[in-house]
């Protein structure tokens, strides 16, 4: 890092951070490796304000790395329900078990060891080392990319390999040898609170005097967006089979694909009817069948149009329970659930269950 880089970039950024940065985030109190790691994984593609309540509930349920490793995947995904991108939760659980087995439950401090853990990429590994151990590792998350592309007026979509390589080199040049924890938090905070996607607060930005995009008068032109194709639309019909106890039948999804290993609702394909599926697959007789309001859930690569159907059913056999992939689930408040009642649910399915059970208790 050159003296000029220190003067025009890291030094004013650190000065700004002392007064305007975020110093009281829950994973900063204390700022230890386990808490930092959880926060960095949760913050992937998710904003801070969304993450905070999930982090606080998660750390209460699993206060240590050993506690997380010892938990069942269902318990972990239950705490993750609603946060989205559920592979993050599965990878977090698997990584905790690896750390316990291979690193004696001590979070590794070598970059390659951290990068080898499931669900951790180069920027996340660097952020953990910088935030938890104050080691000078450059990060390059979405906020940092936005700050750097504007400061240096770098054209093109930053996801392209050539541009990303260029940004990594610039990020390393700007990262100071000292105060790495404060610096990485500072540049993330600047991108999140000042150098925002739209309506950036250039007048209050500590980097404004040397920002190329500001001098050009077009900061919102950077970074260039990715050209997006129109998302395809898929359709499905979900069955809410509710028995006489008020329980609803859930089915565990395959490990691969959307909502992997989460508990969801049985689905109808093609010309199948709710009555036929209930009788043939679940040994249930449908007494009433009511279509509910359809809704759309959007994934990163497609829209899913969901038609829910609520069915009151009577069960004349327990053959469903012969499989560990099915469960009769009672949706109750979290503080009333025992360990066996904690299931990982997709966010839209959880909302559907709650709204349905208000109408059909």
C-alpha cells in the first residue's frame, strides 16, 4: 500500500468510521471468531437489519461452536427459517462439525483452512480473519465492489472475471497493515449507509474529494448492472392436509434442489387431484377441500406460482409415519416447541401454515 493510497482512501475512511461507523452490532459484542463467522455467512446476500434478529435467536439457540455442531440439521434449519438461501444454514452446520473434528473446536486462523470450510468464499474468509483476528486481509463483498468501482470509475459488470481480478488487486492495495478490523467494517458500512445503490450520500462521503465517479457526476452509473434475462415461471399446487388434531402433513424435500432437506407441503403434479393423492400416498380421506389464494414466490432464477389447497382429512392408518420423510406437524409458538417440534421450513411455507391455521384452527 502506497502512502498516497493511505492518505486518500484508508485514512479518511477510518476517521469517518470512528464517528459514523457501526460499533454496536450484536456480533461485535464480543467480536470473536464464532460470532463473526455466523454474521458473515448470514450477511451473504442479506442486509444487516434483516440479519440482526436472526443472529440473536441463532446465537441464543447455539451459544458456542460445539453447540452448533452437536445440534441436528433440523434444529439449525428451524432457526434459519425465513432467512433464505438455506444452503448457507446447511453449510454452517457442516462446517461447525468439521471445525470440532479437525480443529478441536477452535476456529482456524489460517486463510486456506477457513476457505476450505463449506459455504466460505475468499471474501468471507478474509472478513473473518480481519474482523475476528485483526489480520490485514482484503475483502470484496457487494458493498466494497460498489465503493471501489465508483472511487476508481471502473466500467463493466464487476462479476466478470477480468474486472473482479482488477477489484481484488485494488482492494489489497487499499487495505492497511494495521486496524484491519476497523477498516473492513468501515468500508462495508460506507457502502451500506453512504455509498448506496441509489441516491448515494456523496456530500457526506469521506472519499468524495478523490472519487472519480463523483467528479464525473455519475456515481449511479457504477457498478454496471448484470444483464438479466426474464425469469421463467413455474407452477405448483401445495396440499395443506389437516387432520382432526389440527396437525398438517409435512414432507421433507430432497437434499438437492430448492429448499434442500427442508420440510414442505406435498405437491400435486399434472392432472392429479387432492383426493387421489391423499388416499393413495398418505392414506387420508378428504372430507373438505378449499382452494386458498394463490401467490408467487421468487427465487434468484425463476418465479414459483403456488396454488394452496386446504383439505380436512381423516386418517384411517398411520402408514405415512412409516417413513421418516413425513411428519404431522403442529404449528405452535417457538417458546412452546420442544426439540422434536423444531423443523426447518421454507419461509413462504411457514407463512402459509401460520395464515392457514388462523383460518382453520
